């Protein structure tokens, strides 16, 4: 029994999978922003009741969290002290001398204060060069005095980031030992541990961010583990990483910077599984929740991995799934500008409390969900009868928008949805058109509580079909957590030209990284048969500023072969990514080893009472607003639609965790994996 838990801005989603019976159970409870663990505990209690099990029957809990992200975005992290090499105290302030564009963007830039203030920064007398050679010995006496001064000032965590420590961490480790001996209660992070790579600003800001959220993450994990124990859950807790892998709660407590994109990772992982099972190699992941929408690209059944991301204004150089987010969700608030009288939707959100007006929890401002209610796309009862919507309240709220614009309540609601769709369309265009990809070559996987409500409309705008609505779209991110694998990355900077290089210099260096990978797999208790280790090199043309990662086969390393194949692969990848290859020397930048631990797949049994006759799945017929008019739209029970069942639009397909809107001139077919595949009638079967 594996439990996936996804805490969103509006709802906390839970999905329980019973490997013995191949059944899954779902639950959604309102999120509790004041303390996310309260909503998680309530969800665990609810899902155990639904499955008819005891909490101690759960064998593994996999959790995606936004705690680290929210702490940075809201500026509510810990007070961090910073030790740097003397003379480099302004590293965080200088950053990369980058300002947002285009053109005059810098004029209005509100540059945030660094995560570690200058007043909490101390310059340590020492210096290493880029080859790890000591240029200036560490002055222990002065360093101790500076540490005493800083640690007695009230800091909550301490970062050590010295020049070129990636090449030789000796001085960082010596400072850590001093701090641990004199101030054992202050958590310490070394840049040579968190990010042993060159580029001092990236290394410093990533390590500082780790400490900025570390005390908060530690308190949260202790709190949630305590609540789970009180509910009777004895299973081990694992946290989802930003790159879609898993890490133990202990590891997440020490390195929370690796969880800054934990939440969206589950949905991308599930989309990868959908691609592999259906044979649809090109898919767009479209995750629309209550607060935001996350989109990503899957090509050849593989996600796009980025070596860095941004949390607000701050970069974080950690492996992440390449996800773009926009502030458009079911709870996004619609408002009319007093100045221009134009309609705007989001990024302000009603959140979980008070939520949209239709939720009946005190909300007064119309949201996207209210517009869906007004147009008849959302039924009056959700979550299998657990939640009733205030239809009349939603109409009155949306009518205020209509009155301000001189529109009927229906046209105002349609306008709200159109603008929300355009915002989400912009994010989809960024990850496709702006990267030279034709969205018409992709399908779109719709998930999140509101994804299936809007996916058909977005597919019509972009021309990307089929729309794939998985069996559990509303809790697909939680499902992705169940399908995620244990994962960690180990890197060593090694900057050398490949001209006349002896390949053995490279291959022998992989041994140390491999040992670290095995040690980590042992700590995560990954079985030998489930382990995987992959090798890669970061390469670039000489004088380039950024690198390309090239996979290296274990056989080539074992044989001690030449670098020729790796260099040929680099040229080919560079040409595929950027459309050009150069006839100049190639430079090696870093070695990487990725350790993985496989987890069992989630194979769900098709409901036994499912039928291929949609009439037998008909729940009721209700009025819905399509193409400027009210029409009779049939509502179907998704759980009763079996493999091969075909539904013609317009129609509403309902299930516990979400509602799917099928537009006119479209049809939906249930495939052999239980997915709904939506296509326009013009494209046929």
C-alpha cells in the first residue's frame, strides 16, 4: 500500500494504491496554508476510511511539498549567516549583473534583498585557486573570531561558500568543524557539498537558499511525521525532488533546496508514464490546479531536465524538471480594471480559503471556477457528493463582472474563461513555439483539478491532439509520486581542454563519484536489483558560457576507450539543440553520476462494471452554454465508461476528482489503459 500526497494551493490530493488488488483510492481535502500537515492528516484519515484499511497498513508515504518554494517567494525564510573568502563579501549583491528585459525592464526592476544580508556576511582570510591549490592559508584564529561574532548575532543557519571550494573543500570543512564544535545547534551547509561546481554566484546563492528554507523544512517535516504517527501511520516518509526523483525525509531536511519544484514534478512523471504506455511520444503536460497552471514538454517519452531553475528572482542551480508556471487556476480571481475597464484574470487567487464564491466558504470575488459553474460545465455537486456548490452565488458574483462590462452573465463567464485560457496558452507557447517546436505535433495530457475542464479548449486553440485525460487526472501528481524513482546526482568540476587529453584522466575520476552514488543508494535502502547508475560529461566549445550534457556508456568507461564517440555525440546534440556545430576545440567542464532506485509501477485495474455503451453511463442531462447558446448536455459517469466507449460532444464527463468538458464537434474514446482520448470529429478515429 503506497500513498502519494500532493499539497496544492487549494486542495490536498491523496492517492492510495493497493499492489495486491491493483486498485487505487482517491481523496481530496481542503489545503490548510497555516499548517499544511493538518490537511495532510485529514486526507490520510479520509482515504483510509474510503479504502477500508488501517493507517498502519500503509507501507510507504511519498509527499510533494511547496514549503521550500513558498518560503522563498514570500520572503519568510530563516536568517542566514554567510562565510565567504575575504574580498568577496558582495557576491550575492553583484550576482550576475543581470536585470530583466527587454529594453527598459531594468528601469522598473524591484531588486530584492539577498537571502543573506551583508550585515550577516563575513570575509574569511583564506584563498584557493581554480586547481584546488592553497594560495593563502586559512587563518584559524581570525576565522574563529569572525565565526563567534556572527553566530552570537542571532542567525538561524549558516552557509560557507569559499572561492574554488569545488576544487578543494579543505578550508570549508575546517570552518564547519569549528562551528560544529562551538555552535552545535546552528545548521551549517557547505557549498562544496550542496553544489560542488564552478561559478561562485550560482554556488553561493544555491547553498544560501538551502539554509534559508532549511529550518522551516525541518520543522515542517517533524510536524508532518508527528501528525502521521498520531494518525497511526508507521510507514517511512519520502519527499519528491525537483527532478522527479525521491529522497528520504532526512535528506530533504538537510538539502531542501532540491525540493523547490517538488509539487509539479509528480505530474510530469505521470505524463512520462502516459507517453510510454500509450506510445504517444510527444506530449504536453498541462496541470491546472486551483492556484496555478504548470506546463512541460515530453519528447520521445522523456521529460526535459534543466540544470537550474528560478524561485522568484533567485536562481537555484539544482536538477529540475523543466516546468513553466503561470498564475491561472480554478481559484484565479476575475476583476475589471477601474482605469481601463478591461477584464483581468489572475494571478491573484482565492486559494483554499475563502476559495471561489461557489465553494460557499465566504468568498466574494468571482473566480474561474465560478465561471465554469455559471456556464454549466461544473455540476452542482463535486467530490462524489462530499461538496455542494453555490450556483446562485456564483451567478451573482460573475454578474458583477458583466454589469461592469455591459455583458450578460453568460458572456461575462465566457470572457473569464477565454482570458484564463489565453494566459495558459501563453505558457504552452513558451515551451513549444519559442523553442522551435510545433504544438500541432504534440498531444496534451490534462490533469489537476481543473485541467480537464479547459484542455479541450486549449487544444482547439493550439491544434494539439489528442487530449489525453488519464484515469485519475485530479490526483495525477500524487500518482506521479508513486511512480517516481529514487534519484540523486553527484558532480565533480573538471575543466580541461579535450585537445590531446588522455581519456583515462576522465574515466578514473568517475570511480569516486560512483562510490558516493552507491553509498547514497545504501542509505536509501534501495534493493540491489532496483539500482541504476548513469554517467555523463558536461562539454562546451571553448570560450562558450554554457554546457551540454552528453551521456557516457558504462562500457566505454570500463574499456578505457577514447573520447571520440563522446565528442561526436556532443557535436550532434549541439546541432540538434541550436542548429549549428562549430569546428573549434571542445572543453570538458564536469563529470556527473546519477544514481536511481526503481519503484514498482502503478497498474490500475479497469472498473468491472464499465460499459462500452455511453447511454448506460448517463447520469443526467443539464443545460450548458456552448457556442453562444444554452444546449442540453449529457453528463456521463467516467467510472462506468469501459475500454472502447465513445462519447460525442458536447458533453460533461464526471468523476470524483475532476470534470471533463467535451466541446461540440469533438468526441472522446476510452483507450486500453483507461485514458480518455479527445479528438475533433474532422480528424475521425
